[in-house]
C-alpha cells in the first residue's frame, strides 16, 4: 500500500467519522501524529531514492576511472606472475589514503569487474 492510498483511506474514514460524530469528536493530536508520520515516511523514501541515484553515479564514475587507469598513470605490463597489475596498484593506493569506506567501495567494484 503506497502513501497516497493510505492518505486517501485516512481522509475517507475521517470524513465518515466527522459526519456521524461531528468535529469535536475528532482526536486532533492523533491526526497530527499520523500526518507527521506520513510526512516522515515520504521524506525517508525520497531521500533513499536520492541516495541510491547518487551511489549509482559514484559507482559508475569509479568504474570508468578503473577502466581508464592505464591512460592516467604508468602501469606495468601484464606478466604471467602479475596478470592484473592495475587492480593491485589500485588496491594498494586505496589502502594508503586511510579511508576504509572508500577502500571497501573500490574493492567491491574491482570484484564486480573480475567476476
């Protein structure tokens, strides 16, 4: 049930209640709490959509950086002992910037690219 459906049902029930019992019988503080909760839920869902979109853009940008890393810095050539020097260099560099969350994100993207 989405937010709009809940609000419509609530409005219909409130209207029927007012018809039978009048305005004074309505519990206004309870209504205010419900409205506040509905607004809070709407704000949370909107914020989650924005965060998801931002996360997707950041992951895409990092993926492009990883793809073009050899064009941006000098990378040793692939050898039998070192088949993916870009990944190893990127992982080592990420560990040196002292940001565990960012390092984890880079490692996750590298793993997704490998498999």
